[in-house]
C-alpha cells in the first residue's frame, strides 16, 4: 500500500523523514524552525522526533 501524500502529518510521528516535502513542512511548523535548522538538528540528534525536540529545546505541547 502506497503512502497517501495528502496526509498532512507524518506517517510515523516518532520519526522525522526529511525526504518527504509534506513531512518537512509539518516538522518545521511543529518545531517553528527553518528547513536548514531542522536538517541540522536531525544530523546532530538523529531522526527520532523526541531527540530532535530536546536538541532544539522545544517543549512538548
């Protein structure tokens, strides 16, 4: 079954996928950061959303 690209959130909310435009939009908006900052944070902290959130210092909402 193919991914539904009309979904606005990530298919796996625990992981950040930088290869999908809709996920980039979702995570940059969620963390209120630029794409470059998100890519840098993922490079430093890994793809797990909770690790990136902690790295960026973004509190859970």
